[in-house]
C-alpha cells in the first residue's frame, strides 16, 4: 500500500479510468459541474451505488472482467466490482483512492446465497477509501436503493465528510452486517488474493473458474422476506 497520494491518482490495469467508457461515465455523472472534490465524490458515489446493478450471480471474475471499464459496460457487479469502479472514477477527477477488504458476517443473505457461500461469513467484502480534506474516509457504494428496499435494509448514504460503512442493523433493528476481519488497503485490485480467496472459501459460488453461478438477488429477495417473517436469519 502506498501513502504517496500521487501514486493513488494513477490509472492501473484494473482502474483503467483513461478508457473512453470510464471517462464517459464520469462525464455523464458530473455533467459539467465538477471541480469541488467533496461534491464530486458524493455524486460519483451515488452514480456507482444506484447506476450499476448489484448482483452476485452471473458475474465475470476474469482479469478483463474486473477492469472498471468492463464492469461499467456490463452494468452490474457485486462489492468487489463496484468498489473498484468507484475508486477508478475518483482517480479520474483527481481524488486519491484505494480499495480495502474485510470478512463480514451477513445476517440478511438469501437462503440460496447463504448455501452457496457456505454460511453467513463472506470473505473479501470490498469498499473504497477516499482521500478528502486531508483524511481518509471509507465509502461503500454497493447495495442499490432498490435492492435495499427489497431486502429491508437501510440504504447506505455518503456525504463526503464521514465514513459510510454498512449499518449494523436493518430497518427493523435486526442485525445486518458485521466486520470480523480486515485484510488491508490496496492501491489496485489484488486479483490473486481476492479471487483466489473466493475460490478457496466459496467454491460453490462458482459455475466455472471465473464465473459465478446464475441466479437473481431480486428474485431471491422474496425467499429472504419469507424467512424473516418466520423469525429466521436472525
């Protein structure tokens, strides 16, 4: 991990913000109003959070599929994809960024996803670190507002002045997510560490070497709501 802020502004093999795709995403988001780092970081946060569909299933985890440009073109991804895109777009407007990972216990995963993961401990959950006004902030542009509504989770907002990590409770006071281990911060996506970790700890989640199983979190939200109604998934 570099503490040289200039290093954390550069494009990387995965944060390929010099690509036309990433530049177009940033330009559309800011719409000519960029220039204030805090406002830009907030606008880009919501563009990634709600503009890219959150989906664990049917994902491309190949080297090419993990490029920010590829993720934007695909239009969806899960935490590792969306945190990486946010970091890339921040660097595109001159805001230092990096990605970080932690193991989390997710109390509100759908029954099928919990089965594929092998329980409620999810390895290498990802978020973005943003350097604003002389300090590092954690931001998590992951679950869309729509998915949060379906899973009865409070949407996670970011104001550019304080951390935005997952709320520990859902909208009815049930436990949602807790961090049990941090893996550190990285200047670029640590492909072998994260994808290798998924393959080791969550082998059932894969339909191939670099593809996740097919499915739909939106469709499975009904199963999760039914489970909660019976008092399950506490």
